[in-house]
């Protein structure tokens, strides 16, 4: 069975064989990994410049950390991201810009200033989100969270079969988005590691990711430095890069197409290596034994 | 009367199936194609005969690399392959001479000789460094520059085998033809060794005859 699907993001088109790096750009004071390093707008802008130089295919700009914390209302979220998206769009007319938000009100505001992709990390908590993506011709990420409330941690959640649950939820959301007017090749599905999932669940999703990459939709994975990597290896945040890259390689082998990451250079190398082994990309340069 | 002799390398990196995103053989390939085109234009033909060696380390059933490289380059040059002389890479010189005589008995054709010098030209070379490589390679280059068939026929098969000089036998087949034809001069000669293997692109042409 073939894996993935062609994908359109902004004006760009990518084949099913593409493996894309989506660089995380936080406009938050409290995200778990960077702990506010790019909270200041100029710092966030420097981060955009850096990841573009490093070869990121798209950026994912977020104004609210995923974990529980201070309540950030829509007005505050917009003040963090809308002007910033506008600035990035002006500086990088061709860069694919994603915004990490579950709120349709925020999605509308960022689409008005040029966002290409709405990354709904919270599983369609706001049912109007797809209609905004449809209205602006934007792309949309649908995620599996098991239906939890945004910004909550999973606690004692169980599934009969987490992959089956993700598959059903993602197919339902993707078809709903299309029925609401989002172009079929602009819908991405994301099993959302660690969202509504304990480590066992995230490991199961990783192991069986091919059951999602063969559904006919492009798959996004967000693995970077997450707790399931940390718990698999008993390593704290800050020491999870190697584990993240190993998980990245496994998902890449299964055919995931978009990788939401903190470390662009390392991810790019892993993805290119897998693409080369899979035959989706020729090796960069071949002389050994051939001179 | 078509009777030029072109020498090109048999490096597999000239083949599309071995080319990565960066085409490391692009320049060399272009020089080979230019040489074949120039020779066939001068000879007033669009056909060539290939002279190639068997593989030194054959593992399977594919045609020899020299044959595949020669066919690929001829195709890029837009010329057809009328004949193919495959000589054992380690054939004794007498055998090469005999093959050359058979070839000379046929109507004169543009020859494309797929042949490399030593693969032991440096520490990083495929066969590591052999101090004798430089001198033997220089004798190959100077023989081609002088279109000196006798000098090519004097190459020592055992030493060339030690040096992994894949082109010795086909060069000696060609030299036998050159000896029979006579009068060739070296019109163009390009020598390089980016990876420790001697690559020669040479074009030897007959004197221009009055129409």
C-alpha cells in the first residue's frame, strides 16, 4: 500500500515521498524546551532567520505552550502571534508559515496576514477551525488527542487500541475538514505523540505509524524532545536529542511527511539519510568504489 | 575514410545509475562526449566501434563496466555502436595484438577505447599508493600524446595489473590497430585524476586527406 499523499502548503506542492522539517518558533515565555528563549519578538525573528538558513521547509509559530499554565485568552494569543506572522510574511514572502493554535478566532487573524497552515494541536476542540482554513485556502493539521481539553495532561487515559482510536478520529476530522471546504491535499493528520497519551501509547503509535501513513493523508509527527522519548530513555529535557532523532528515523521509515522539531540541522540529516536509504532521494555525492 | 581513435575512462561514476544529487562525473563525461563527437565529425561518420576490457572483479552477470560506459557516452554523443571488442583485462599483449589485427581487417571505423590508467596514484586512491603508478601512467600519457603504438604495446601486463590499470589491454588492442593504420596524430589530450585513478580523454586523428 502506498504511503502518504501529495501535499500543498501555501503555494508549494510536495510529493508523498517528501520529508519536511517544520521548525518550532515559540512566542511564549514558558514552553517546556526553550523556556522563553524566543519570547521577545526580535529573538523569535532571529530564530526564524536561523531555521530558514538551516534549511527548514516551514515554520510553526505558537503563542501558547501546550502544558497547563497561566490562562492565555484569544486576545493575548493574537497579540503574541498575529503581528509576528505579519512580520515574518513580509520578510519571507515564500516561506511556508504555520501557526499552532486551536482557536478559530486566532486562526482567522493569522490567515489574514498570510499564514499558510493552521496546526490544530488539540484535536478540533474548536469545531469552526476548518471553516477558517477553508475560507482562506489554508492547510490544516488534524490531531488525535483522545478528545481531551486543550492544555491538559493525560491522566489515567486508556484505549482499547490507541492506533485504531487515532485512525478513526483522524479520518473523521480529515473528512469533516474536506466537507467544510478545505482542499483535500491541504489536510494533514497527526497522531499527536504525548497528547492524550501516556508513553506506552506514544510508543505504540510510533511502532505502528505505517497504519496511519497508509490512510491516504500526509502524516505529521511531533516528537521533538517529548516526554515519551525522555521516559523511554530516562532522560530529562535537554538530553533527548539522540532519542528524538531515533524516533524521527523510525517515523520517517514509516512514511511520515512533516516533522515538527526544535533541532533543524540534525533532523534534516536524519530525514535525508532515511530518504536516501528508502530511494526517495539520491545520495548527495557518490564516488566510493566508482572512480 | 574514418579512422580516429578516441580514449575515454571507464569510471562507473560516468553512468547515470551511479550518479548522486551532485553529478561528480559531469565535467569528465562532457569532455568524453566532446571527444567522441569531434572524432566522428572529423571521420564523417555517426558510428563507432568500442574497445573495452572485461571487469577485473566480476561478481555477476552484468556486461563489463567499460562496455556500459562506452555505450552510454556514445549515446550521449549521438553516435551508434557498430561493434564491440571485449578483451580480457589481463589478456597477454600477443592476444591484444591479434585482436587488433582482426579489427584492422575490417573496414576502418572510429574506435572508442574505454581505458583507464592506474588506480593506485595516491594514499586515497582505490588501490592505495603504488610508487610505480606515476611512471607507468606517464608512459601511457606520453604514448598517446605521441600516438606511439609501439610504446603502448610495450606496457608490461604484469605491472599494469599490479597498478590496477584497467585500460592496458584495450589500449594495446587499439595500438595494434594504430600500427596497421599509421599516421595518427594526437589532436587533443586531457589528463586528470581527481580520485586517484588516471583518466585520459584523448583524440587521435588521421591526417586530413584532400577530397
